[in-house]
């Protein structure tokens, strides 16, 4: 068994790959366990800005993805991280939005397809001008494309 942080919601589906069980523990904590023994192999805690405030519901995660030797981790404040699956070291960290002004979050799961990391924003409550889906290069994290779910000013239909 493995204890989960009781201070928030946990809706995460563990991911098992190559004998390693990857967990998300409330508080932006990523943990890698030996799937046979349950021993902790490594953990990585993403540091949220001290002044970042969102309700507990928006601070949960549902899934990670793996592409090659990278564990793809979305953060509540709109970063996409690639962690080395063996060590937990940050390979790349990309900011996709200003979560303080947009109020968007990441709490869904990323998808890795043909060398691309695809991720959609969440938390698009009233007053927010839509969400978006982005694709990033798996190796470097560079944004390859962005699709807004509601046309923005300057885009077709944005008027």
C-alpha cells in the first residue's frame, strides 16, 4: 500500500511502465515506485508560486503520459514538464499560459502521439475566453501548434 496526501482530492489513475509505477500525490508531488516491491525510487515536487490560489478541485490531476524516456506532467499553473522516467530530473519545462490572469489550469491528462505531446487546458469558467489545446515537441517541449476552442481576436470568427 502507499499513503496519499489527505489534504486534497485524489482522482489520479496510476501509470505503470517498465516496472515503475508513477503516482501523483496531492500538492504537485510526482512519485515513482518499484511496481514489484512498492519501494520509492524517486520523487519530484513541483513548486507552485506562493501566491497562486485555486480551489482544491482545480488542483487535482487525472493522468500522466510517457513518451520514450520522458514522463509528461501537467501542472496546475499551466506548465508542461518532461521528467526523466528513471531519475525524475526535469528534462524540459514549458509555460503555456499565465494561470494567474487566465484562471485556466491543467488537471486532465496529456497524450503522446508521433513525437508530440498534446494537452488541453481546463477550468475555463465564465469570464474566461475559452480554452485551448496545444501540441509540443516531445524532445524539446517547443510548442508546435495551438488551437483555441473559441476564436480569439485576430483569428477567423474572432470578431
